[in-house]
C-alpha cells in the first residue's frame, strides 16, 4: 500500500503553562473532526511517509483511534492517507 502526507488544520487548547493539546482536526475541505481524547504522545517518525522529526499523537476521533503528526521544524500537522 502507498501513502501520502496530507497537511491538515489543527485546533489546539493551550493551557496556562503553554502545553498544547489538539482538540479538533480540520480536513482539506474545511470539515472539522473533534478529538475527544489524546491516547498517546511521543516523538516518533511517521509509519509510511518521510518527514522531519515529528511528534506522533494517537487520538480518539468519532470513536476510532487515529494517528496525527506534528512536524516541529515546519510547525505543521499532517496525517498519512492511504492512496
């Protein structure tokens, strides 16, 4: 299977200490998907596409576990989409 990197918009909650938590993803067509829970967060490379160093988030969206990535160097969020 082949995958592509798709950059997405991300809505964040920033607490008083400056910690960021993703709360909704905005797809390329403008549709928003709420994130109900961050299950895991750690530094890890993408599973299928190349990238600069990333932070991997396992999140719960619409009752399903999804993975989103944050590229620290470019300050961009993306997902891996199966082609």
